[in-house]
C-alpha cells in the first residue's frame, strides 16, 4: 500500500514513495503478479508489517536509474497509518 508519493526535479527526477509492506494470506505463486492487488490478497490480521521509503532517481537521457530502499520502522498489526 503506497501511503505517500512525491517527485522532485533535479538533474533528473527523484520519485519517493512511503510503502507499507506486510505479510499476506496469499501463497507465493498463487496469484499472477499482473493481477495482484489488496482486493485479492489481504494482509494477515496479526502478520508482520513494516514501513519503507523507496526512492528512484531517473535520468532518461542517460538511460540511468538508481533505486534506494530504506526501512523506516516496524508497524504493529493494529496500528493505523
């Protein structure tokens, strides 16, 4: 679940997302990735969850992409974001 998204134009474009990752009810390979959504693959009620910051620096004229992933914190099962 994407909680926040923003862009910044520098010598390229930086896309930044805050994303909630969590343990789901789905088994690996059970659902085709192109059809994966929160509607057909629910989070486990007491499963582990964590908040991550994902950034992408893109310079299309140089065919350049750089991803950075940073874990911000664990999220308790009942916590609202």
